[in-house]
């Protein structure tokens, strides 16, 4: 049921500024026991960002672990534009997506002692383990190079901010128009900022609660690519579970909890128009959800697609 129609500028928007198209009531998922709707949303989000077409059967399709892997790949690609980084995002082709899914696939036949992996078990470090294909390992290398470049840019931004603070405090400490008591407050602050500026790039990022990105400046064998990817996604407003920190389109404030955002395939059913067409402006509402009642007999609201 369509509860409210608002202008595009009032819709919740993503961290990169793009508004969402439709907001669905989350009560519609448990009431229909349709967890596949959530998985479809996650897979559609990854397919849209990476740039592949997904067609998966109902009972023998993509597992949660495979979707989790694709979500992390898409999160790394999406974070580049959200954080406005200059480092090129890793490009993953359709053939490489197939190779990745073939390498991380887990047999779902529980009768033989195996099980389907969970979404939280997906890790980008599996793309570099023994036995993976050359295509999968190449994708891992491109992700690692992107994260290294992102770490350098983020560290450079922090150093640039500290340079601006040093310039400001230096000018304030030398300002003849300021009282001596006020000048004395700028000098210790200047010494602290100069001390923070003297650290290395890895220590700078570690101080910003980004230790995995700071480790990208060290040896490649010691880098935790999955942890670094999660830190970049966190800075971009994404969660590893496929949720996004949205902002209210009217107030601009961030919502109190992340929201599942993705791409879904909407299929409009064709019915006899004379039996279905109807309209209403004001009518009865549900006391629980404060949304219009459903159905023509109850003089309910318009169903989506009517």
C-alpha cells in the first residue's frame, strides 16, 4: 500500500548524495516469511555496482556466503566515489565474477558433511588462498592496490588538515592584535599539532582508528585486505551486512540505525482494469502501522503499481 508520496529531494539519501526511489515497510518481510527478498536486494546492489547480470535459481542459486563476498567487492568499488578518492576503483569483469564464485563456492549438500556458508563468513582474504584461479588472484591484487592508494589519500587528507591547523595556530600566535594571555593558549596547541604531524602515515591512520589501512604501508604479506576493506566501507557509510547509513532528506540528519538498500526487480501484474481501478484521497488507517488499509472493500489505499 502506498502510504505517502513525497518529492525526490525529501527522500532519504545515500552517503554519496543519491536519493532512494522507494521505501518499503520492513514488516512486509517477516509477515510473508520471505528472506529471499532480502537476499535479492543484496545481490541486486552488488550486481548494479560491479556491473554484472545475476540470474539465480530458487533452491540451487547463490548462497549467503557468495552474496557476502559480492557485497564486499561492491562495497570497495562504491566507496571510491562516496569518499571522492582519486585512486581508480578495481574493475571486475563478468568472467572474473564467475571465477570468484566458483572458487568460494561451498557444497550445500549437508548429507555429505558440508553446509552453506553464512554471509558474515565471506572474507576478501579467501581470494588469495591456495588453489584459487588466476582470475580470482588478479582481482585480489587489484583490490589490495586500491586499498593501498586509498590509505595514502586518506593519510594525505589528515596531514593536510594538520598543516592547515599549523598555519592557523602559527598566525594566531604571531598576531600582534591578540592579548598575550590568548597567545599563550595557541603555543601549546601548536606544539601538539606539530607533534601529531611528525608521525608516519601508518601511525596517523592507526590514531584515526584505521589500523588495517595503516598496515597497508607495510609488507604485502602482512596486510589484512579484508579488514582494510571494512574500514574503507565504514568511512563510506556502509556495513559488511549490506546496510547503509542513510540521511533524512528533510533534516539532513543520519538515521539512528543503518538501513538495507539495494536493487530489486519489480514485476507488475496485469489484471482486468475495470475490476482493479480505483482511487482515494483520505480514508481509514491501521492503528498499528499508521498506514492506509489494504483492499478495495475496506476503502484502502492504492497498492503499489495500480
